[in-house]
C-alpha cells in the first residue's frame, strides 16, 4: 500500500474504473430518456418510489468520508468515535419528519433556496446561498481529491489522472440523465456498498478473537475504551449537529424530498437513516481490529483500505482485495459526487440564474442550459481539486456554518412567526463563533457552538418583535 | 499521531514504546520495513518512543510524547451544552411534526 507496492496493478485500476464508468454512463443515458422536461431532469418527475428513494438517500450519505473517515474516527476516538460518526444518520431520520411540512409549504418547490426565500427574504436567501455553496463545493472537491488519492494509493494511477477520470464519469452520467440517472445509479451503488462493507466486516469478525482483541486494546490503546474520553464524547454531539446542519439545509436532500412521491418520502428518508446507521460502525470496527490483528497503519487517511486489504489477504483473498475495495470506494464516491453535482447545478439554475439574475429559461433551452451549468460546476471542482489543497479542512470548517442553519430551518418550517433579523444575526454569530471554536477549542466543538448560538438567537426571535410568516406559496410567487 | 522515520533501504525496524525514559519496560509497537506508524488511544501521561534496526542496539534519539486530555471543567460545560442543544432540537422537531400532522388531519 505504500511506496511502489500497490494492491492492484495500474492497468487493472484503469480497467475497473473505465468499465464502471461505461456502465454508469450507459445507465445514465438509458434512464435519462425519461426526463422529458425540466421537472423530469431536476426532480425525476416527482414520482420516485420507496426503494429507489431510500437507496438514493442512503447512497448519497455514504460518501468517501464515511468509508475513509469513519475508520479514522474509530482508530483515534475508539468506540465513541464509531458511534459519533453514526449519529450523522439522525439527520436523515429527523429530515423524514420535515418532509410532510416541506411538501405542504412548498407544493411546487424545486430547491432548498425556495424555502429560504419564502421564509427569510432576499437577505436570508443570500446568506443561505453563500453558506451552501461553500459547503457543497468543499464537499465536492474533497470527494474528487479522495477519488484521486484512492486510485493513486490502490493502483498507482497518478493523482491528477485518477481525480479527472472519476469526475468525468460522474459529470457525464449526470449530464445525460439528470436526477433520473443519479437516483438509478445510486440504487445499484448502494447495494454494492452494503454488500462490500458487510463482506469485509464479516471477514474481520471471522479473523478476530474478541477477548484477545479487547486485551490488546486495553493494554496498548486504553483511551479507546475509556468512557470519559473528552474529544470522543464531544465528537458525538458535534458530529450529530454537523450532520443535522448538512442534511437540513442542503439541496441534495430537499431535491429528493421534492422528487419522491409525497406519501412515501418520509418513509424513504427514515429507512435510509436506519440503513446508514450501521455503516460507519462496520467501517470503524474494521479499523479497531488493526492493532489486535497486528496490521500497521502507515497513514491515518488510508486506515480503511489498509486494514480491509490486509484482512482480505489474511483470508486468502489477497488477489481480489484491491479490486473489491476499489469498487466499493468508487461507488461510495460516485454516489455522492453525482448527487451533489445535480443538486448544486439545480441551485445555480433556479436560485442564481433565475432568482438572482432574473434569467428565465424556456423548456426547449433547459437541457442545454443545465448541461452548461453541470459542466461548469465540474470544471470548477476540477480546478480546485487539481492543486491537491487540503480542502477537507474547509469541509470541516463549514460544520459551524451549516450547524447555524439548523434552527432557522426548524423555525421556518414549524413556527408561525419570527423576528427575521434576529435569526439572520444568529446565523452570522453562530458561524463566526463556531469557526473561532474550531481553531481555539478544537474541531470537536465547532458545530456545537455554531448550532447553540444560532439556537439561542432563533428562540429569542420567536419572542422579541416577531412577525407573521407568509403562508405556503408556489415558487413563482416567491421570487 | 503518526510517527515517521527514515528507512531508505527498507530494513526491518522495531518501534519501541515505554513509560520510562530509560526504556526499562519497553514494548514493541511495530516490527517491519515501513517508514511510519499511526498510534492512537494512548493513556494520559508521558510516553517515550524510539526506533532501531531489528537485532541491533542502534536506537534513535528517544521521542517524548505528552498526552493531555481536554480540561474536565470545560468538557462537562460543553457536554451539558451539547445535550441541551441536541435535546431541544429533537424535541422541537418532533413537536412541530406532530402539530403539523394534527393540523393536516383536522
């Protein structure tokens, strides 16, 4: 895994990624034929059922961070770290409770921006756009970087080539098929991810003697078993609130809420949360087995692939270890990159092009315009990912920013009146203090501080000079 | 934390850990030809590390690592705040969703 020794040959790596790429693009073109108009392209005709709906939500939430970072959480924060990562699923479980209200409030809604415009006016909507663009771009770029790193680590494919390849594949099938293609491929990708993680987790269970493993960890890594490990305990609340902020505000989830059939959408989100919950635990469990199984981890960021590869080699599956890991991780990245590409492009078309600049796009020109935006976002991501900057830090720093949007979303959905100025002040104060906490106190406090400050401001805004919200409106009336 | 050392010839090296500066009670944390190792879960306190070629007594200059946890008073304050924020958030969402369901039925 390090130096010049790779789990699979460069040729095998290229063949796997190109074959998977052809498969996703072909399926994207096939499913994309169903998108007859803009609503079909952006919201899959608002007719997505339970199985596809829950699979797409789960697969989107299984990002490169889940498969690569959950093992790092377990390795550095122990049992609490695994649970902390899993609490991100609570965001999906709670979003299920939002959906009926979202569909009532915005029966013809298209993006999360529609909600912020309706509830918080142009100023709140602009603030939302800045935060969500920062977050979405850093998420997209970090996954493109993770894809390039993965292909380099597993197959020795140069970073720039691997990163470009993964990005091109995702851009192509999103371009041809819109949300139909994204949801369809997500379904297959979610099955591959689940089977892969369960299979590797099963191998670890077979290989591991649990009493010896406990003894080893208690001797050499005692803090990992400690109930009162401060960073790990704080990570539970911090990660949970980061997850709430990510899910509650981002258009990836709102577009799915609009795309699913009204009666099944809450069930689909709830089911996806339940299905997602054990994935970080399984991925983290694999990492905890490293010490007891005598596996050296030379680079923290490669914890998952290194341990999975070593365990499969111990089980006599060394030859296919790299192939399986590459397929599972490629699927986890593609399933999130495509969703974010589609949702961010929708936001740029609906909120920036139409909402901000007032440029109306007729149905005949929509696909062409959407294509330009998707390619534009892809090119921007490539430009930001090419220098291999540590963008993952930008994603983590965005935790307090998205955390400070939690309460404004809740209040906007369920309350009848509010003091908008105070809420928007709370978002700014929460974001600023959360970023300060990130550097001054530690990453494991940032989202908590951001969400907490914004919560206090939002609660005060309910009682200090509140004004009635406008009722449910169609997007056309909101602009 | 990640410990790194130079090993250009990829010789078999041993990474030792001890709680004593004299390495009177060493434990081998890694034996192999890699050039780095990630260590986690160390107990609070002072730990010493050294690396050397297997079978020889040529050890590197010891590295001292001091592990200190987040201050307990600040921890409990933040944990309490975290619990309040999370419980209020969940409670408000559940209450809002139930109210919406009631209104929809009515």
